[in-house]
């Protein structure tokens, strides 16, 4: 009996030694799903004195983007994994390469630059409501059926010696000079209405979007194995402005700008949309203003004028009333002023906010004075 026990122990020891000497299992990489931990799996290598493992906790750069960069410098047998939840990296490499990777991470994991964009969206109109007074700063005219076609030729032939001519259609120009003076000249010449004046900040090389309008909803039906399902989907309509800033080493800002103007309605439950859009790439200095124009918006109004009582009589009432459909087109203009967010810029913004707050306190009546 003792011999059998001793033989079993010897066999168990031999099997354990053979298992330990075998190469560890290779775990293939799989893209993480929503139900699995978002951790990239790597090959598990046998113990090697030439390799070591180190964890890097990132502050600003995403672990996945940094992992893609680190992979380019790894040698044979080295690997890297990332964890999205903790934004960390686990690197397995030689001691020399670990030191090299550490220096690269220190250089890349820095606070990203930010750009603050001041946008002004204007709707141009004719000066004092006179449609025969055109302007090269933008156009706004009323087209009534049976109007004189020569009015259009006269309109496009007219230029403004004060404000200068701007090409018709979609355009983008860099404004030289003071923005306030430009707006005052524009108001004096043809007038405008402020649609919106938003401020938005975004990181360098990252897209930002401004939507002034609404969403057009419609039902979408699709069939599955369990039956037919309904889903409400939406389309953006209105004035949309998307942009991507790129800060250069010499302090300039390259702006990729995508302005669009859209309108839509439903026909038998199917959305019908019209879109006017353009793409611009402009290189400007910090604080310079970009002017984008030529986004035309159309308003349609239907008016009915008739003789009282007689115009309401069936059949013969049509001879005593008149229907006019007026289509009014107005040009939208967008002014974009990008600023690189620095300590100086933040101080200037704080001073402006404090000044505005002080002005509001002065204009507000004192509660004690109201009681008296």
C-alpha cells in the first residue's frame, strides 16, 4: 500500500514538472463587446529575465490612441494592452524599451490645446425695407409673380463703394479690421437681425457643432424575426455650423468650416429635405474673424385680399378676391472668430465678465429706493 502511494506521488510530480515546462497558452485578441470588460488581451509569454511589465496611467490622451502609438516601436515578443475604464496601459518589453516608452508617454500625455470660437449668425435684410436698394454685402429681395425681371440684373450690377463688393453665392473671407465697425456699417447699409451669438470651445483637432433650428421626426418601420417594430428617427433642420480647429506651431489656426442651411417637411410620412452647404478651409491668426455668406433662406407668405361678403360667395367669389404668394429670400451671414485658450485669454474673459456684472449692478434699482 505504501509503495502505491509513493508511486502516485512520483507520477504527480512528474506531470506537474512537465506542465510547468510547457509554453503558456496564447490568448487571441478580440474586440471588447458591451458585455465584456473593455480590456485588450495580449499573448502571455513565458517568464523571461529580459522582459519586464509596467503600468502607465494616462491623464489626457486616451489609452487606445496611445496604445496604437506604442505598438509601432515594440520589438519581437513585446506587447501592450489598454484599459478604457481606467485609461491605463500595461507594457511588456525590455528594460531599455520600457524607459524609451516612458519618455514618449511623458511627451505625448500633455494637456491638449483648446480653441474658443465666437460665432455671430446674422440674417441680412434690405435697408429700410426698400427692396430696390440692393447691397453687395449680401442680398435680400422679394420676388412677386409678374415682377420686372430687370430688377434682378440691376440688383447684381450694384456694388457698395463703402463696404466693398463680395462675390455672390457661397463665400468665405477673412475680415480685416474691427468687427464692431463692420457690423455698424452693415446695419447702416442694409440692416440685419441677430439670429444667435453662441460661444463654443473645443479641443485642438476635435470637431464641434452648433445647431440653431430643430429636429424633424419621422417613423421608421423595420422587420425583425419577432415582428415589425417602429422607431422614431430625427433629421437636423435649421442652421448648422461644424468646424475643426488645427493650431499651428507659429500660432495660426487652420479652420475647417462646414456651414449648412437645411429645411424639411414630411410627405406621406417620408421626410423631404433641402440642404445648402459648403466646406471651407481658412488659415487665420488668433482673434481674426472669418465671414461666411451666401446661405440663402426662403420665406413664403400667402395673402388673400377680397371684397367683403362678395368674396365669400361660392363659385362667383373668386372674381372678387385676389391671392398673392410672396417668396422672400434672405441671406444668412456667419462671423467666426477663433481664439486660442491661454491664461491671458482667460484673464481677458474674466475682466469682461466682471465688467458686465458691475454694469448690471449699476443699472439695477436699489430695493430700498423702491420701498421709499
